[in-house]
C-alpha cells in the first residue's frame, strides 16, 4: 500500500482517476477473457476427438429407382506418415502453414494480423488458419464465418494438438481433404492424377498436388492445366523463400515431367456414366461440401437400362467383328477399348419429357480408356435428315422422306442451321446443299437431346444427371429443376419424327455416313431418346454399309420398344 501511495504521490492528481479506471477495466477484461476461454473449452469438450482419426463416409450414388451404384469406395484412401514424401510435407508447410512444427495449433501472430484486418474490413475474409485449424474445421464441419465459429475452432484445435502428434495431424489432414476430380485424400489424388501411390510421387508432382488444395475444382490439372502449373510454381517459390530449396533446385523440379494420367483416369469412378455424374456434382456443390462426405446423390441413371444397352451394344460390335469380311484387326480381351485400331462406340439415352440422362456409355472399355466419346463430335450423314425435315416443316415446307436435299432446298441452308441450333446442335454448319446431306458433326449427347426434342413436341430439354442430393444428416440440399425450351412447333416435331422408321411404337434410324467412317443408330421410344455412334477414334471406314445397317437393325430389334 505504501508503494502504491508513493506512486500516486509522484503522478499528477489528474491521472489518478483514469489510471484507476484503466486498472479495473483491465481486471474486468481479464475476467471476461477467462470466462470466454472457459466457455469455449467447455463447448469444445462436447466434441469427440476420435472423429479426427476416422474418415468421413464416402458419397453414395443411387440410380433413379433407388439402387446403389457400385463405387470402389475407400480402397487406397488412407496414407500413413511413412507414405508421405518429405518434399510433399515441405511443400505443404510452405504453402499452407510455414510454422506448423513450431506453433501449438494457433499461429498467434497470424491470427492477430487477420483479426485486425477483419475488424478494419468489417468482414471475416481473413482466417490465418493453420493446418491444425483446417483439420478441426474439416472434421467438425464448421463452415460459417463468425467469431463464434473462430473461437470454437481455436478451442478444438488446441484439444487436437494436445491429443495428437504433429505427424498424426499432418497425416489426418492429408487423408481428409478433397483434391478435386473425385479424389478424397492424398492417396486417391496420387492415383487419380498420376496413376501411382503417393510414396512414388516425384518432387514436381508433390508441389502440383499441394497447389490444388486451395481450389480443388479450379486448380485440377484435368480442368485447367495452366492454372495447376501456376499453383505448383507458387508453391515452389514459397519453398525457395523459406530456404527449403534453392533456386537451382526449384528450376529443376519445375522442369520435371508432369506425368498426368490420360483421359481423366480415376480409380474413384467405375463407368463413363458415373464420371459424368461426378462432373455435375462438382458443378453443383463447392469443394467443402463434397469433402465433408456422407452425401447421398440420387442420379437420373437407370442401372437396368444402362446394363442392357451396354450388353446389347457390345454384342452387336463383337458380332460385326466376327464377320468374314471384317477388314480390321481383331482386339484381344485386354486390347478392346484402348487401341485406336479397334472399333469404339458411344450412346446416350435422354428422358424426353425432362432431360434426365437415363444411360451414358462413353466407350468400349472404361478401364482402358476414360475418354468420353459422348462429348466428341462426329459426322452425322443421313442421321441429320430428321432435323432438315423439322426445319422445313417449321417454315411451311413439305417433308419429303428419304429426300433431304429436296426438303432442305425449300428453305435454304441458313434456316436449317438456325432450326438445328434451336434443337441443340452447335455445328459448325456448311452453307451449301451438302448440309442437307448431313455434312455436319455432332456429339452423341447433342443428337440424343435433339432427338428428345422431336419426341417432346418440340420442347428441347436440358440434360442433367442428378435429381437430388442429401447431406450426411439426410437433409435435402439440392433438387434438380428440369429446363425445357420450345425449340419447334409440335407439328414440326411430329413431321420430323415421321421420317424415322416406325417399329412397335418406337421410331428408329440406322445407317452410316457417306465415308462409312461413322455409323449412327437413333431410337425414339415412348419415354426416351437414344443416340448411338459406332466408329474408330481415328477416321477409318468401318464396313460396307448394307451389312452394317443389317446388324444395327438386329441390335435395335433386340432392344425392343421399352
């Protein structure tokens, strides 16, 4: 008390009051802070830290009738600390958390800097999250931006740091995060992008995969290779700045071959159809929602029809190859689907009334080639005749079945192009009479949508693969809204469909292009429009048109009129 009185006597009288107030305010702030810390640690104690070491449930895909679509789920998903190359660990530190091995879960300096910035901006754009904080956020799915979430995240992070070693935290983090292209965790990322185990990644691949983390969707090398390489280079530059590598080593790593797998190869998907579903899922949800796991995705696919279509189509092609006059080499069981010397096929079935894709076959063998041929344009030839007829009918002309040139001359190439674009074709289109003969290319997907337009009284549907999505709690988070655009009059659509062959309530077309390099089968049933292409990846004549047409007609008959 005497010391206090001594200090008070030395200070001017007017400072006594403010200092006293400041002292008691400091005491109150300390008490309040202690109470805040205690409150959030009590809340944090309610969370089960065993969840950190458990992986979230994977995404479940089901077909339109509720049957689960097989996915090679968790296989190859867990990596151990021994699997992680040291270059990968250093790249991760450099890019995401430079002081990971020094701090205790919270980088105080970074957090204070981010807090001041957030207060200044009156927003929560700056996070200063360490790897441990990101792990806490990922495990316990804390996505909202608020001070409450940040305080709880800090409390959980400190608990995680007390429970797990740094190596365990690092490994759990890499096993949990989403790397885009359907890859959950570092093991799937290594297999998806490079076709090898994570322990075999070279230094450049380590830097590239780390660069994906901040934007799995936009930095996936399958989607934007230049952006992925830019992120890799930024990661390497950070490693140089931290003294983990020198400039010479940085340049050598940047020059290493990327070694990406071809054609979107990914062991997380089992078919072309599921690959297409996954692409749509990436467009609908953000990376954090997908990475959280436990999603239940109801697709538009009809698994029974998909299997039937694929079985019959494969049978038709094998039957074609067994013909004595078949002029091409026969594939072995291990070669079919991967060599451009062997015949390929693609097929899409679209529900006419909604645009829901019921089946999609992108090639002969998904395991050998991930290239989705339903998105590749091929010459249409006489398969374009229904759309010449649609354009002529729409403009008041006569539809002359089997005479597309005479039909098209009534309105001209420009009008045929305009009406074809409204039916979903992108072209390019010739501005000569060759257009009426089918000198235009389209993808099987475009042809299926165009055919569905004819079967839907001129309303063009927008194709989609996902009907609804539910989260891990079973709550509905997305429902598809079919989109229809009136592209043609109902009368024109009906007249166009009339040029197709009628067979037991189903209208069909089979035939090859003039070059005999592409064969098409169109099938417009009561509820679905199927477009099938057969040919080679490299332009090569298939077989003589009459025999090919006969085999395709048999194939259509086997499908029936469902």
